[in-house]
C-alpha cells in the first residue's frame, strides 16, 4: 500500500511487497487475487520439478488463507542446449507435474507461454476472484500471538548437499557431519515437502482465526518474517525461538560455511506457511493439521511469539534446532551418536 493510503475496510487492497496482490474489482464487492512466480530446476526429476513449481505458485494464494484458485497459467522455458530427444522427454514430464499439482489444488492450467532460452525455467500465474471472507489480510497480528511454521527448513541445503555427492571438493567439507545415505534421505524429504501444497494449512487458518501469514521462500524465514512484520497494523515484532530443520541439514550448513540456515537467511523453495495465531489456538492448529483426514505429510511447529515492538523480526542468539526426521528414516540411519553436530545451535 502507498504510504498514507487508507483503503476502505470494505475493500481491502494489497500491492507490491507481500505474497499476492489484492485488487478490489468494480463489481459486487469482489476482489481479484493474483500471484506469479518462476525459477530454475533444483531437483533431478522433471515431473517433481513441475509439481514443485506449481505448489510454489499456489502457495502465495494459500498464504492469504485462500483455498480455491480459479485459473492457472504456466510459464515454461526450454533450454536451447538440450537435444531434441531431451526436450521431448523432459518437457512433457514438467508439464504433467505442474498440471497434476494444479488438479490436486482444485484448479486447472488453461494457457501460458513457452519459449526457448539458455536455461530451463518453470513457473506460472495463479488467479482467483474472492469474496472478502475468503481471504485473510496479512496485517492483524497482536501481542501474545504465536508463530507457527508448517514445513521444515533446509530445502536449499538438502538440494545442494545432494549435488555435492558428485563433487569431492565440496563433499569433503561436510562428510564428517553427514553420511551419503542421510543426504539422500534429506533430499527426498525436501523434494516431498516442496511438492506438498499448503492448501490444508490455508483452510485451517480460517478455522483457528489466523491474524496474518506469509510463505517461506527465497528470503529465508528471517527475511519473510521481517517482511510480514512490516505489514502489521499494530506495533508488534516477531521473535523466533525454534527452527524445525530437516535432519542433519543444520550441521551441513554449519560445516559448509554457506547458507546461514541457523541465522534464518537460507533460501527455501516452496516452503511452509508462517502463521500468526492466537495463543490459545496454536497448539490445536498444530495437532489438527497432522490429522490423517488431511492425508500424509502435513506438519506444524510453534516457532516463536509476537511481542510489542516496532514491526521487526529476529531470531534469538541460540535458537532451538528441531531435527525433523525424513519419512522412511530409521534410528539406525540417523544414529544419536552422529546427531550432536546438527543439534548444536550456533549463535
């Protein structure tokens, strides 16, 4: 919103800076909510890449508490360095992954644009027309609220560590704190999480009276928390105490000297929703989202609080790292004696 703007409470509007734009329409008290996003491949499986790209686009709507999407467009760039055979194999799989995730979200891809480019790019546009009660403006956090996160952090670390398995120079820096099998498990977990829609969390935002939310992507949990704090109408600040991280990725981040995972600056892709909930609702939200009626794989953790302040966000000096075990991991793979390095928070 421009400085000094005072939108009518009946017609909320949201411009550049948050997850989606909210544009009041001329007709019948409706609003257009729209978002776009695209990026380069970060996993090896083209089908999963399509799913992740779609989940990432839809996530910006879900961060507004919106559960329905009226239409999607796909943006696709095929690399000119790929052979004809590679294009014919890879492109349909990316398109299918994107379409399947859109279908899972109750929407459809009706168009878009495909170009040839030096790099592969995939992304899209998501559009919905809403009644005012269908979305939650990200600006109503109050002192005493609790911050909840719905996916573990560490996706970028996991994806990079997986690439380092074939790069001896990089692998040698981290092999003392993580095994190859642990990296494979973390990579699979990251891929699964990135491809999971935040739709269930968006629906539960209404059930549990959420006051504001954003999704955690390229700026990391700290950057997106700061961005959300700036949007608040009340004089509040966010303080993060806990960091749920895919098992072993905190240790990899530390050993590699990259990412800044424990400082909250490590980029995420298609991360979870960070939601401000009333204190009395937060534990119930976390319990409900894990219910089997929503399918497999939904998680949530209480990660911080909302206190009186000047619309900033920070992570405490020694945050508690919550090691999130990958699905399919066994106690033997992630042995306690090798987990000390990753549970040791850095200041």
